[in-house]
C-alpha cells in the first residue's frame, strides 16, 4: 500500500511554451511519454462508490495494472488517498489481489466481485518528468485526452504533481512555482468523479449549505471553508448563468468561514491579509471580472498557501 500525495491542476490556456521554460529551469532526473487507457469499474448499485473506493484497470504498451483507491481527503487541490496496485491479466479486476483488511468483510468483497461492470473509460497521453527539488523527488505529469461515458465525453487537460520521496513541503513549493506560470487552476475533482457524472451515475454539481462547525477547532473550520469555497468555484464555472449568483454566494460563504476561523487563531496565518483582499475582489467583481479572478495566479497561489498551511504548519 502507498498513500498517493499529489496536487492537481486543471490547465485553462496554452501553457506549452511557459511549461517548457519552467522545466528547463529544474533538475530533471528522467522523462517519458506513454499512452494510457483506463477502464473504471463498479457494481450496478455503485457499491464501491458508497465505500468511497475507486477501481480501475490501466493499460499501456508496457503493462496492465489494476488499482483500487480507498477513502482519502482532498483539500485545496491536495489529493491524499491510500492506493493498492496489482498486476492483472483479464478484462475484470480481481479483488482478492488486494488486502483483505480494506473491505468491510470478505463476503461484501465477493458480492462486489460477482457484479462488477465497466462504467466509463479514460484515454490520455501522459508526458511525465521526474524532478529533483529541495531534497525531494516529484513527478510532474501532463495528461491530455478524454473521459468517455454513456452521457458523452469531456476533455482531460491536467497537470499533476506527485510526491515520490521526500517532504511534502517541497511538493507545495514546486506547486507554487508552477502556479505562477498562469493558465492553471487547482483541481479538486478526480478523473473518476468526472467519469461517474458522465456515466450518469454521479450526483450533478449543486450548491451546498454552509456546514455546521459548532465545536470544531480552527483547522477543521478552515478545511471545511476551503472545501466549500472550491466546490462552489467549480459550480460557478460549470453552471448556467441563472445559477451563478447562488454559486458565488457559496464561494463567499466558504471564504467567510476561513476568515472567521483564521482571525481567532494566534498567531493568525500569514495568508489572512491576502484572503481578505481576494474576498473583497470576489464580492465586488462582475461576471467577466470574476472569471478572470478564478483563473488568476493570485487566487491559485492563495488557495495553495492555505492548503500548505493546513497540511504542513497547523
């Protein structure tokens, strides 16, 4: 078992030249390009999704591998999930290849095995570089392709930074430098989450209520506030025009929650003044300006700083 720790960005404009220059400034240990085909599985009743598990078979010209990802956490674009990998030879995953301890019971595992079906697929070209940075080894992967489900297809254009060895502080440091290039924003949604929706099996994005934070400490409140903010940011970018005021309201509520919790900490986090400034800009911006703000380097850098504080310093 390994815990996958990665930061995901969605690419929003042409970054080919700026990324090439960025890579030229770094110590590259190795680089590779590979075509990856992935099929995701669940039961018709979505038993794996209810267990917060994701199951896929990934194939390339060199290998075939089955992977199951277990319950994890996504905060500020940082994805941390335990995952297990095993070779596979057939068209269906073999769940007995994974540890018994990850299942509620072996009976549940065997029931899931008996009804597994393919739900959606992804196909993309992955260009990846192994980078030495501040004593760590970090893989930067650029995935470009598509997700295909029964309801249609959507493009994949993502950058992922995954910590292979070393300290997570280096991962955030490299992510901050990458964000400064522009043309990217933090991604809280995995390919699997998007695929379930395209397969007609996931809940559509919708506004969420303000969470009850009674009795929670400051770190927990900031975590929930950041999640609420980023959820409604994604909703604003995807929803119809008439739904955008509600999405903006959710973003601002998330910001408010983070600000209120941070103000009660001693010492207050270094990112608090920048958050107050971005909060004011979001509240005052018209629709065109708001879109630019959501794709701007200042906002992306701020969200990364909050996520780094939550993960490293709090």
